[in-house]
């Protein structure tokens, strides 16, 4: 048994050496994000119903390669990309766990993502068979949890390449994404009157960018910036960003002026955090550079 371990581990390390585990992880993250957005497109166009409760096949003939209609194509491409995302999730988890060179925190995170994947697949199946809002919500938030797990793992893997400047850049991305999130939402302050599938797709893309930005800013800020108040502020931005994402989704699913008002208040608070965070992160970065130069 020990001989088998000795022969298999070099193969894993050889695979990582050829492709690079950081790049494997980044590719997996991109596939996870693409799967989420394609799922949103399928839901927004009602394409999940085009397969007439067939899963995992739809109406596409042999191996489902020839979707009969445009809606069934949306559902097919979502499942197709999700399949490759699943392979990538399993592959990255196995590679991380079996390689001594990968941080155990990273390995634990990607293994968690792998454990959540069958649950996500089951929920995806149930969205076709039942199409209930509760199941759709669980399916979405499980996907967001997997996405967040892989963002965190990717940031850990790329730690040596990330600097204080990346904190400011991440906060800047969040500051741009936040008003877009509000503007594209179906609230009274939204600038869109038709919450079309395209608008939904863009808004959820903005949501993923918003969540990734606060994770990156908080993690890198803890490593690179010597400012306790700023680190606390960045930690609070994660809570606010997920709250904004939740309330923004609720504003689509349930018309409630109270929830819409709370959504706008939390979004305003998060925008203030972004502005203050950018200012303090730049100041802290300059202090760190000055300290190194002297």
C-alpha cells in the first residue's frame, strides 16, 4: 500500500508542475463563475423547463449534442459547462490533498468545494423536476458558497503575488460594482424598467465581482497593511456585501418596500466603507513603502 502511495504522489506533483496548481485553481474558479452565470441565464429565460423535466439529458439527441430549441440550448450549455466545472473541482481537490506542496488550508477549502458539489448537482436536478423558489434559492446560494470557497483558496495560493495595491484595486472594483448592482435591481431606484434576462445576467455578474472584491481586499489587507481599524472595516465589508447580495435577490423574488429600503441603506453603508477603505488602504500602503525604504 505504501508503494502505491509513493508511485501515485509523483504523478500528481508532475501534473501540478506541468500546469501549475495556482492556474488550475484559477481555471476552476472561472468555470464555477461561468456555471453560475449560465444557470442564471437558464433560469431567467425559463430554459430549465424546456427540457420537460428530463435530467441530465434534455432534447438534444445522442449525448444531448443537438438541442432542439434556443431555450433548450441555454439549459444544455449550462449543464455542459457545469460538468467541466465539476471535473475541475474534483481534480483540484484531489491534486491539493495529495500534494505536500499545497497549503493545508487551501486543500481543506477545495475539498469543501468538492463535498458541496454533489449537493449542488442534486439541487440542480431538483430545479428541473420541481422548479420551486425554495429549491432555486438553495441552488443559488450553494453555488455562491462554492464560488466564495474557491475565491478564498485562489487568493491563498496567489498570496506571494498580492500586494497592498491589490487591496485598493479590489475596493475600487467593489465601489464600481455596488452602484451597478443597485441600478440593475428591480427596486424603485433601479434605472431599468424591464428586468430582462440580459439585465439579470449582468447583475449577477456584478454580484460575483462584488463578493470577490471584498474577499480579496480583506485577505490581502490582513497580510499587507498595518492598520487595525482598516482590517476591521474590511471584515465588515464582507458582511455588508453578502447582505446586499441577499437583499438584492430578495427584491427580485418578493416585492417589499421595507426590504427594498433596507437594501438601499445597506448598499449606502457599504459604499461608505469602500470609500473610507480606499483612502485608508492607500495611506497604509504608503506608510509601509516608506518604512521599507528607510
